C-alpha cells in the first residue's frame, strides 16, 4: 500500500477555494447527511467529525452526522449505498467495512467496487504488535521463532473477529506460513487488560490505542505494520524488516457516497474535500489522533481500493473463515 499525503495539494486547494463558489452555486440546497457506521466517540467517528466541521466551516453547508453502528460497520455502509445519489448522503468508510467484510461476511449486500462513489482517502493508522512487560519475547523475531518452533502455542488477542487488527495478523500468518491461536475480544479494554496480565501472549491494535501502555512500560512494542516506522513509535521496527517482504497493513478511513452521483455534485464535493484536507488546522487535529493525513483525492482512492479488496479477499480465502 502506498499513499500520497495532502501536503503537496496546498496550492491546488487554494485554487479550488478561489473557484469554489461558482462550482457549488446550486449545491447542496438542503442538509447533507453524513453517515458514520460506528458509535459516537470511536476511531472512525472522531476523524469523521473533524472533517465534517471543516467542511461546514469552509463551505457554509449544514452537514448532519448520523451514527448508524452495527455488524462491524456494514449496516451504516449498506444504508449509504442504498441512498439517493443526489449528494445529500455521504459518509465515512474504512478498511474493515469497505475492503474486508465483503469477503468475510456473506450477509454483506454491497459491492465495494460498484456500489459507491469514491470521494477520497482521509487518514491511515498502522497497527502495533505488543506483548506484556514480563514476556519472553524481547523482539518481534523472538515471537516469530516461538511460533515456528511451537505452532499453535502462541495466543494473540484482537478487538474482535474480522477487525483490521485480526486480519492483519492473519495476513502475517498467511505470508509467513505461521500457526497462531486467535482470541477475539469485544473491544479494546479487556484485550489490553488480558495481554498485560499474560492471559494472551500478544495483542495487536492501532498504534494510538497501544501507545499509552507502551509509553508507561506496561506493554512492550514488538513491531508496527506500516511500511516505514511510525512517528509515534519511531524506534519500533516494521514487520517487513523481519523478512516479511512487502508486508503492510493499516486501518484507513475514506469518504464515500452512493454510486451514480451527478458530475456537478461531485465537482462541488471534490473541491470542498480537497480544500478541507489541505487545511493546516484539520491536518493538525487528525495527526493529534495518531493518523497520517491523506490527500482526499478521488482518483488516488479509485486506484487504491481494488488492490485492497483483492488483498483481503485472498487472505480470507487462505484462512477459510467467514462471519455467519
């Protein structure tokens, strides 16, 4: 996976802001509903509201956030896919519900490649692989060596089956022909507690979610799943650096609408999104959440998504699991 961040789009965004009133003259005409397919206050809701606030500030539009959680984010995304493509319903998708769950869950009714208008990638966060401070795994290589010497003996905890964290370890297992035992949790709090207590050997979660515990010394960071070291954990090596060539996994967030949106509406939305994603205040707020800010460019998103869908479908096929 490779992304382009938004820093190179500042000049373009300035030009778009100048031209914006003419582009947006007849749009939107009423409230825009913005579907967040997860509960308030979570890892998708917070960046969504940051983006929404900036869009309203810059355009004068009234954008209403609607939290529609359930089924790993697929309920809200399905509702979005079936909405009128008039530009008055858009929302935030992410790795799990747009790229992973369509392959993992037979109940998902939407096609990620045909049922949405791709508006732009917003942020990405890598995963951190951690263990408790009394663990015999001093390094990521120690962990890999143990898995290879004693297949199935190492327990890894995640926030739940089908999450990006879970699938990131499964992806590692497929690439390295490793056998580990998955222990799914219903959220982060109990999983963190159990890895600290040694109930599970390792835990994988977003870097921001594990960072406070690594900083306090309660957990030891073994590796990050990004292609390059993460700025929040600059001394922690990448998974790829241990011989897993090309390995990279992240939880990205993106703006989408229903398929079939009119071109003039898209012109208005694309101009507004490009300007918002280049705004220094918005970038600072998103980076404070531990995110790398992306460009919001629809063409980049369109080039990126098919490879993600294919990659995760291959992982799901290889591990032969589904959510019934």
